[in-house]
């Protein structure tokens, strides 16, 4: 009579001999060229990635057969395409590969030639700098979260002001600068950014009512006020715009009611910012 250990060993060997071919087939060790994948079911948005581009990338992995096809390799190859963010892939017996391709959704320009996705990922694609209709954000990559939070706050603060912010930039030294849709610059500086903006926006309606147009430059880097420049009409030829280069300069005090401390022709102001 065989002992129990011998019976266990015999059964282990038998199960191994039966299971090894099954495992081998499932892992593509045997019959790698059998049961080829004949169909691809694809779901995608096709905004920036075409079906032909996806198919051409996947076809390089289809020659191994149904069981030998490695889904991880297919996903990795597709996710290497510039506009692809994520890929879900699975096999359906007997001959079908099913895929869902998720494209990156651009939220803003980041720096000179990169984009920022809605999921908060910085990426680079050909022709990114020419994309229209996206806000322009810039700053050190490690300060991305700060720039996004500041931009979101800016949109709320400028709502209803009649001024539209086109770009937000954070310098390596931590100084904030805004660019309006008109091209005007707003220098905010490094400290009390939101407080300085509020000080400006609180009096902007009164400034705008007497200015006759948007400013060309705003400097908020003053301790108790801010400086605004407007372009003067060109008196020489009757046109409008920068004219002979002269600009009106005004320094507004931080108290109520609003008062104008001085008004004169630029570029020789009597005071300078006291804080960066």
C-alpha cells in the first residue's frame, strides 16, 4: 500500500502535466500563431487621434495569436501616442480585441510649447503652440498646483469686471503677472496677490467710467495703491492707439472715497513700487 506522501506526489505530477499545457496556451508559450485576432472593436473620440493611427499602432502586436497577445503591450504602445491619455483593452473569444481609447483634453497652454490637460498632466504634442482658445499659464513645473489654484481664483475675482484674463504667469522668484485679452499687463508681485487685486478691482468701475477704454499697463506692486497707464489718442493724425508713445499715468490711493493722487504724462512717475 502506497504511503500518503507518495500519493500526494503522484497527484501533483498528474495535475502539473494536465495544467501545464493550459497555462502555456493562455500565456502564449505554445501555439502562439493559432487562433489569430481578426477583429478590433474600438471606442474613441477621434478629436486628435484617428482610427487609422490607432489601428497602425495595434497591428504590430496582432501576429502572436489570441492567447499570446499581451494586452499590456498594446496599451503601452497606444499610450505612447502624443494625444492618448489612457487605454482600456481586453480580449473577447474567439478572435476580437476590444479597446477604449481616452484622449487628453487640453485645458491650457503651459509655458511656450506644452499643454496642460484637464486631469492636471503636462504634455507636449506637435503644433501645441498654435492651438487657439486656451488660456496661457506659465510657471515652474513644481508650482503647477499653485498656478492652477491662482488661475481659478482669478476667474472668480474678475467675473463681472469687464476685464478678461488671457494669461497667468508665476516667475521663478514667485512674482505674479496677468495678461488681459486686450494685451494689457497687470504686475501683481510676490506678496498679498489677492488683496492687491481686490484693491484694484474695487475701484476699477470708477476708473473705467472715466478712462474711455481699457488700460495698457497696471502695476499693483505699491504698498497703499497702484499705478495705471492708458494709451492716449494720436492727436497728430486723428487716429487712436499709442499715437506718439505718450501714456497717461495715474496712481490710485488705497482709501475710500477713491481719489487720484496725481495725473501726468508717462514715463516719469513720482513714485515707485515699494514691494516686489
